[in-house]
């Protein structure tokens, strides 16, 4: 993996024999399943395109990087429209914190463990490349404005700043990235640490492997959390964010009502055909 690339990256009419009494009722009964099936097929065909899926990430300190901060993120997907809500606290103040959605090309996204740490300038820590096998490459940059592609991975002038911040933004992503999030391949990583606790970035860990003009502390991962589907991950579009309890009931009633109407309509059609046939044979 190239080090710099890490941050880019259906009607049929039939002749009817005269029908009598119970035979009519029998035909009406036989029509019911077809009417309900025809009705049910339409919403099922478009369900996936009309659902909103929610994913959560618990942002925890990356081991060995001497971070005491924490955070949480909620990602909502509707097609390729993504809404990110994030709260972070306990990081180094007065500096920008680059943050991204990293995606692995196979398997599930994960966060690095202490076993992934290596020696950097004589200190055991985890830099971006050390964690890459777990969380993958930068695919979405969580900037405050403008471009959100991997090309803005190091756009620190458009990243959240300070020890604590709240991030809210809605934008469009690629279909491939949206599917990767749904597949569990994504993690959110917030960068920028204060390894030696002196309140600023310095060269304690040497230069960044991504950009030698920056100290490693500026780009090393501080917080990480994998995006996992919440229990509310399939809420019908436009429904309440309560699981759709009352809405689901209403939809069932409407389904039964419309189904009954279709059955009745089928019955009227049969009855009309019977009357027409009887009239012609009189």
C-alpha cells in the first residue's frame, strides 16, 4: 500500500360458464390470495430503496498513543446520502483534528490494538500505516465544508479544531462507499495526538509518514471506532425514529383495506361477467 495513497484513496379475459350460488363464493375466495399477493409485491420491490439505515461507532483511544479522549458517532444512510453526527472530547486543544471514514477492501473494519504498535523515533506507538491493515484506507474525509473525498484527507484547514467538538454534516458519497459501510467494512478514525503530553505537536515521534513536513503527532490516530448497524437500521423512509411501532400497525391496516378492495373488485368483475353471460343465454 502506497503511504501517500492511504489518505486519498399484468388482464386476461376468459369465457365464463354460468356460475351459481356457492360457486361464485368459491371463485371469490380463490381470488383473494392473488389480490393480496399483487398488492404486496409493489412495496417489497422498492423497500430497499426507501429505507434509512443507521450505524454507530464508539470512538475509543488508540492503544499506546497516550490519548485520554473519547467520542461517539452516528451515521445515517439513505441511498448514497450520508448524515454524520459526532461528538468528541479530551483531545489536544488548539489544533485541527483530521478525521475520516476508513474502509477495508475485504473482511470487516476494525481498530488497531497494542499488538500493532511499533517503535517510532524510539517510542512505542501506532502511526497511520500501523493501523491501516485493521481500518483500511481513507475513503471519506469528514471535513467541515467543501470536498469530502479522499483527496481532502489532509485538508486540516477544513477539519474540526479543539479538544472537544461536535460535528454534523449531510453529503453524498459513492455507491461503493455506501455499500461498504452497510457491509461493515468502515471505521471512523480521528487523528492528532499529544504523545508526550506537552500540550503541542512536536517531533517526539519523528516526522509523519504521510507528509514529512508534519510531525507524526499531527497525523497519528487518536480515536477509532468501527461502524456497526444499530437496531434501528431499517426504518421506512419518512417513518418515526421509534422503530415505526404505530406506523407499522397503520400500514398493516391499510394493506388489509386495500387488499379487501382488490378482492371486492375481483368479485364485482366476476359478478358482472355472470350477469352478462346469463343475459346472452336467456
